C-alpha cells in the first residue's frame, strides 16, 4: 500500500492519515493493497482497539501496575504485527512494481527508511 507521500495519477486512499513520507518525490504509488493483507491488517487493528479499551479500563480501575504493563507490552507486539503485514504487502506490491519499472535506486532508499518502522523481533 502507498505511504501517503506525493504520488502520481494512481487512485488514492479515502483518508490519508500519514504525516510524513520517506518516499522520494516523483516515485509515485498506486495505493494497492492485497485483499488478504487488508483483511489481516484490519482484523489485527480492530483486535488492538478492543484490547486497548480493556487496558484503559485497567488504568481507570487502578489495577496492579505490572499487570497493566504486561498488557501494554502485548499491545505493542500486536501493533508490530500490523506493521509486519504492511511491510509484506509493500514489498509484494509497491516495491516489486518500482523495481520492474526500473526505479530500483529510489525504492531501495525508501525501503531503508521503511525498515525503521518495522518490528525488530522475530515473526509472530
Ligand atoms: Cu506499499
């Protein structure tokens, strides 16, 4: 999927919530996302939303600090999982597209930036 940066003429997502982009100007994305990755991302994010509400309640109820911390850590892991899915989608779609179009140099630069947002832990 695209990263919200300046793009070409391709379709854009309805809402562009990203604030910055490492994408070099003119690289251009089509905003494509594979259905299985979209489903996986949405399911994971909605699970996080429900989990986050539960953790908020834990804080409101002044539950035991380490118990809350454990849940926050689990949330972080879940969000990392979302980024892993998004990275896989990006590589399978945008990156391949740019390489095939002869824009290897730009896409490598962008990919190096993108890796800053990806999980450092193992697969989950
Ligand atoms: Cu992408």
